[in-house]
């Protein structure tokens, strides 16, 4: 027997979509969706219930609750589709297996495109789309922001807060906060702007809290088609007692040390360099008491492909709560750290892909390698791709400072990783030259005249190695008595035909002190001169035949003795020489700050060199 039926919209209505019901192998029902008509009666919720379809039998009314999304101003809405994200499954049986919730955020518009729910066995439920509908950019993929959740110990979502952009034409969800019954929470949000993005504070317009004794088992989203932007959000919940296999919440004392750093304007200012025309996600972690660091790479048809590192998953000795920075896609390696050990070195290999803003001249790229080392000498290196044309950023703990955090910013195009340092307890702070403050976004690297371990043992500088790319300084390395080498940039091997492509080493006597530093710059640094306490001069330049007065550009002379004098002298050979002196209160010059150009067309060129001072009360560079 064959039945035929005709589905038609109401008078003057317009078809916007279909709801299809399926069993294991065939279509069993079809429903027509229409655009909202002009003002209707107020029983919107009753009309909405008909569009909520799922393959499970209805739950008993006393044990379940549905909070429908607000309809908002219907005149602004078009092509509305109701997405029922029933992530808990039949009778909530999947809730105890839930391990992670992922928000899909469109980097080009900062709107939500969907949610992904990940379970213990690796299974994923995707609601929405990873690929925005965009004719102009068909390859764009949503950024992924993850929130770990421990369903096996009875952790579930009990509260939702939503913020909207309230665009005059069509409002969208721009931020979603989830809170669990164990006091953990996350704000899924993109930040927007190319200079100093605003909007750090989360200000919700709608807040939902599940009824007492209930756990949220599904999220209802009104989405706009064909793009799938979420326009409003609701939820449905069940009594925790009626959820299948739901464990009793562990009442034992929880290790609740928080390892997420609060987002600050300083982090956003630097992160904004990757977001000239796009939004970005920002994730942070505190590196104290790290137990394990898991490393993730990308996959095809995800925001990072397999030749890029996409993010890190960190577990801690003093907390049951893991933290994810970046995008967690596929685990490829693990770095275990013993109790009491600390992260002492992080190196990042970043691809050089784009000069996003020709005025700030900042490189943008993705992460192709990472090296981790602990204070006890345990190391882990992961490098993907061909390793060519990479910008290498090194961050090391030292006698004065320790590594204490990571800020990982990302969008659908690029990654920006900052490693944060802070003064060790009871130690002096490190200070840059006050009249020429360093910017954290320049990733200044530290090089010391002598290295000290935690016990105060001294490893003295014995030689300086350097090389040039054409006439610009391209790399600098300090070699110490123990054989340890600390380097910045790239040391050339003399393989090209350029007369300046050379690698040179100068020996430093053990009792020599640096008393004056001359830095010659045009765009990049092309010469350094070190004057020592023994009257020696070490001239690091591509062309030793030229005197400083013949160098075209700007020469800054740092006199490392304490004085308030400063003078500038134009030279007859088109060179301007500036003398500046260490201010009162600076304790000792302990090394150099070195910053590299981090834009593709100037890769492996030293941008600036400054003295590095120790100081107890430092108003200068903030390493955070």
C-alpha cells in the first residue's frame, strides 16, 4: 500500500527546511519547516515542541524539564531551525561517559556554529557544522575550544549563561558559559579586534539554572540557515536520580587548585596580532605542579592539519582538573614530570606564513614543533612537517626567573603562543632599559654573562658566537664553561656565496666584565661592540673595516655605569650616536635582551639588543 500526502506552508508562508525522522535504515517521517509568520499568539513554546524530534521515547514529565530558547524579535529572524543536542542519550545513559565539550567558533564572525560532545571511548557527537557556509572562503573551518568534564565521577552541567550580540538585523550567540555541579566553569567566547580587543568581562543576557536535583542532558539551539549560526539557546534536564547509571557525586575532598590564568588586557593585546580581520580564542594555563603534558596535532578537515601541533592537555599533581590550551584534536605524545620537578625550558617552532599587518610587522603562523625540558633534565621534543623556514622562540627559567604560564591564542588561520616568566621568590627582578621599554609581543630573549643553577653554582661565559645574513646580525650564541650553549636566531654555516655569510667566535676571559655596549641599527642590528673591564673591544659586525662613525643608521651606546646623563650626537657620516647611561637604582648588568624580527620577510634577523639588568623593584618590562 502506498500513501501520498502533500505538505504545504501556511498562506503566504515560505519553506525554510525539513525535519526528517529515520529508523535504522529508512525514512519514517517528514516535517515541513516554515519561516516565522508576522506576530502570532503567545504560545510559542507549544508550537516549538513539535519541532523537537529525537529517536528516544518521551521521558516521564515529573523527572524531566525543558527550557525553550527565547524567540526574541521574530522580525529579525529568518530560516530558523531548532537543533536538539541530546548529548546524554536515552535516559541519560551517555552522561557518565562524557569527557569533553567542544565549542565550534567561527573565526571570521565570532559566532557559534555548533557543539561537539566527546565520550570515554573516543566517540563524538557533532551538533552543527565545523565548516561555515561561506562562498568567498570555502576552506574555512571553525576554531575548536575544549572544556574537560568528568562524567565518570558524576560531574554534569547544571547552569548555562548566554550573551548575544544583538545585531539590528539578526542576533547571534557570541558567548556561552557552562558551569558544573563540581564548581567548574568555562566561557566559550571569541575575542575580536586588531589592536586592543575589548570585552574581557562576560556579561550574560540570559541565565539558566537547572531545577534542584536536575542535570542538564541536552541543549536546544535556534539556528539560522543555511549558515547554522546559533541565535538563541535553551536546555532540557532530568532528575539526577533518574539518569541511567549516574554515579553519586564523589564527596571526598577535591583537589581544587585553579590552573587557569585570568585573561588580561596584556594577553589580549599580544594575541590580537593574529586577528587583524578575524576573531580569536584565548586559552591560558598556570605551569605550577604540572604532572603530565599531552601533545596534540591536527587532522584533515580540522582547523589544524597533521603537520601542525594544535594544543596541549596538562594534568597536575595538586588538582583533579586538567587544562587544555590551544585546540585538542589528536594526541601524539606525552611528557611526564615527576613530583617536585618543574618546567624549565620551552621552545616553539612557528611557521612563517603571513605579515598580517604591515605597520606592526608581526609574523603569523602555526606551530610545527615544541621542545619541553624540566629542571631535572628530562626532555621531550616533537617536530612535525619539513622543518623548513621556521621561527624558533626559546623560553628558559634561570637563576632570576621561572616559567609560570602559557597563553595560547588561535583562530582558524594562526596560533600565537606566549610563555610567561616571573621573578623567583626572594630573587631580584630583571629590567630592560627604561627609556626604550621592550614589548612582550616582541618575545625578548635573555642571554646571561653567567648561568646559575638553583644552588647558586656559577657557569661562566667563555665565548660568543655570531653570524650574519648579508649585513644584518642573524644569530647570537653564548657558550659556557660546562659546554652549555644558549642561542637566539640562526647561526649561519657559510654555505652561500655572500662574503658576509660567516660564523665567527670570540673568546671571553673569565674575569672580564662588560662596561659598555654599542648597538648599531638601521632596520635590523648590523653591529655590536662590547667594551670590557680589561680595555678590550669585541666588535661583532659583518664588515670590520668600518668604524662606528661610518655606519649608516643609528648607534646607541649604553654606558653601564650609574649616571643620569644622556646625550645625542649627529655624526658627520650620516650616523646618529646616542649615549645613554644606567639610571640610579639599577644593580648590575647581567646579560643581554635580544629580540628577533618575527615577520617572514625578515626572518632570522636581530631586531634589537639591550642590556639586561637586575633590579629589586622593576617598573619596566612585565613578562606577563
